[in-house]
């Protein structure tokens, strides 16, 4: 072959590789409302920044006549590029080639790009669309998955890992996304489950559709496996780009600081009046968040899961910050198993990646009852306590209203190494609410009063006495557990000043192999 022909041959081969499993299968992918692996990568990365690797890799399987069917690149596209000018590594499974099923060589490609992401200290983004282990390959596909899992585990807490599920993700394949930091699922075409509907039916007799078993809605609302449920792939990709903007490249760096045009001393007058006089009336914590962060911009994680707690990213004076906040609008903002787990994982992510944490507290306590006790509220609550107590990033806590009992300790209290703990004048910091406390303390005395009117006035007097003593932040402030009581409308400024003061914070936990968080 002459040299010019060699070049032409290369161009032809590259063109062939870019067609994946062929035009017919690409058309079929499009007909399902799905994009191809390369289209997805091009939407994800800055224009023209993608460098593809391993385009000429083919599978090595000779079973079931597979040696006669080879595609350049096999079933995954890998490489690197940039998002807003910052390097990321990506892999996208190509459903047009053997349904994106995982072969030995595909696993090698994914591992290669994961290793490079680790070596270079850059985030890794995986786009999943696969029929699982390539059936013809057998055990090499299984070991390939395990190689990927091990890399997910070693990369955890070192580089941010994001998984998009834009198609099937079934069987053991679900564990790679589950090991990553954030999972995004599309509403129409994605599903994740360990065993599919047919196996479920044959083993347990349960008749269930694919969507009800492992669709985006199920994992966003019920299991919490997915952090984002999005209408379509374009929105999912936009979400990944947004997420990345809040993260540092790796655990040794800080997140990028954005220019901030929102005045740092902006007063939000409405916050002085947002808390209802009736302590049992709800209000929307998201209004407070929107009022204090830069430009009201907040990227909520796990929006539909355990809605009694809010987690997400925002910026204060351009600095990326994780926010955890009880939501009085849903189950009165109580802590239960799911909300504890959700917030614990979020706090740990922030701590691993040097993202400061702001905690907004309005929590009536832990949800009582056998349901929660049997589900392990003790262990799940301990997770959140552990996460806060172990975290060494700057931690600012604002008690907005209620902060009762064990939940007070858990929600980034001073004693769990909260750096600045402020309270609004509307805060109530006590062992429990007034009504419950009086029932316990005065139960015997109350039962002895026969006249109903007298009983009511006795209870009311005692409740008022209790409220006077505890339903305020001043008692806690008198011990120094609360560093200052701040005017609500000035919260943005106080938060920014607090985090500025914490920029030089250095805390190192005792040397150990690793902690033993109550899992
Ligand atoms: C080899 C596969 C495949 C697989 C799909 N294909 N899955 N090839 N191994 N696992 C091929 C099909 O033969 C077909 O090839 C093409 O991909 C598209 O598949 P279709 O069935 O036509 O597509 P669709 O109707 O959209 O259905 C998608 C699907 C279905 C639901 C994913 O293909 C399916 O159920 N696949 C098997 C899923 C499965 O049981 N996987 C093993 C899980 S166990 P052609 O040539 O026609 O285009 C597992 C263990 C991992 O993964 C353990 C890790 C620890």
C-alpha cells in the first residue's frame, strides 16, 4: 500500500469506527429518542475538545461465531476533553454494538480511561447504556466488571465520579454507578435493577413492569439510587456540566471560584418575617436558601428523595458550598432513616472534595415509632452524626427555628466541630418541644387536676415557662454553644464572612487506616 493510500485507509477506518454498529442500529437508537455514544460525548464536552482513544480495539471472543462479527472500538467510546475548559475523562457505552454489552476489551478500555483520570487527577464521567455482561464472553466479562468496580472504589474520594444512565443498566452492572458519587437517570429510557422483571416473577411471583421495578422515578423517589431524574438526555448532560462546575478536579484541589456580581452584604428583608408565629406552621426552607446564595442559584441533589431534608450546591461570593437544610414544609423537617442517609452521603462528598458545608437547622427531632426503629434509625442517624463529626471542611451552622434533642447534636452542632454556629432570634434549642416536655415533667401533677379549665391553664402556664426558658437561642448562646444571634435579613453577609474567616482552617483527624462509619 502506498503512503497516500495508507492515509486514506486510516480515514476510512476512522469513519467506519464512528459508525459503531452501523447506520441501521444508529437509526434504531434514534427512534427510541436516544443519542449515540459519540453524540452524547460531543454534547457533554466543550466543542472540539474530545480526544478519542482506543478506536481500533476489537473484541477477542471466538465463542458463538462472534469472531465473524467485530466492530472497531467494540462497545464503548472513551477519551478525554474539557468542560468549561477543565479536563475530564469520559466513557460512553455504545448500544449499537452488541447492545453496549460489556466484553473483556470494553472493560479494559473503561479501566484505561479510569486509570488516566486518576493519574491526571480529573473527574471521570461514565455514560451507561448497556445490556450488561456480554453473554458470549462469560467469565471474562464478569471479571471485567470487577476490575471497573475496584477502580470506582479506589477513585472514591480522590476524583469526582459521575454516572449517567441513558438506557438499560442491569444485573451487576448497576454497581459501578452505585459506587460513584452522583447518578443521573432519564425519565423515558433508563432503568436500573439487579434482577429484571422476568426473574422477579419467576423467583418471587411478583408481577411488575420494568419502569415500576427500576425506572428513573422509582430510583429518584423511592430507593434514592438516582440523584437526578431528568426529562431527556440533553437535560441530563446539562446537569453533569453544572455539577462539575461546583467540584474541584480532585481531593487535593479547591473548587473553582466564580466571579460574583451579587453584593455580599445584600440584605434580604423578607427573611425577618418568614418564620410563622405558630411554631407548628410550615414554611419553605428553599425560600431562605434562594434568598442568601449568590443570585438565588441552587443545584438541588436528591430533590424527590427524603424531601424532609434538602441537599445541594450553591455559591457564596463565588465559592462553591454544600448546603444541608431541614425542610419544615415536608414532614416538619424531621430526621428519619432516609433523610439521615441522604444528608450523610452528601456531607461526606463535600468533605472529601474540600467543599465547605452550610447547615440550616429547623428540626423537631428524630421521627419516633416502631417503623423507624425497626428500619434502623439508630444506625442511620449515627451516619449523619458521623459524617458531620468527621468532616474537617469549614462548617457554618445557622439554627433557623427548632433544634431539638438528638437531632440538635446531629445537625452540625458546636460539639461536632461546627466552626461558626449562629442562630436566628426565632431559634428554639432544647431537649424537646414545650408540649412534650411538660407532658413528661408535669404528667403526675396534671393528672391530679380534675377541673378541665384549671388543668388547661396549669398546662398553659407550664408550657409558657418552658418556652421562656428554652424556646429561644439565648440559653444556648449563654453557654457559647451558639456563637452569635443574627438578624435574619443579614444572613448572607454573616455566612460569607464566616466562610472567609475559615479559609485557612486546618484540622487533621487522628491517623488511621480508615474510619468505621456505621453502615
Ligand atoms: C450480548 C447483547 C446483550 C448481552 C443485548 N445484546 N444484550 N449481546 N450480550 N448481554 C445485543 C442483542 O443481541 C442485539 O443484537 C442488540 O444487543 C440489541 O439488543 P435488543 O434486545 O435488540 O435491544 P432491546 O430490545 O432494546 O433490549 C435491550 C435489553 C435486552 C433489554 C438490554 O437486549 C436484554 O434483555 N439483554 C440481555 C440483558 C441481560 O440479561 N444481560 C446480562 C445481565 S447479567 P443485534 O445484533 O440484534 O443488534 C450481568 C452480570 C454482570 O450483566 C455481573 C457483574 C458483576
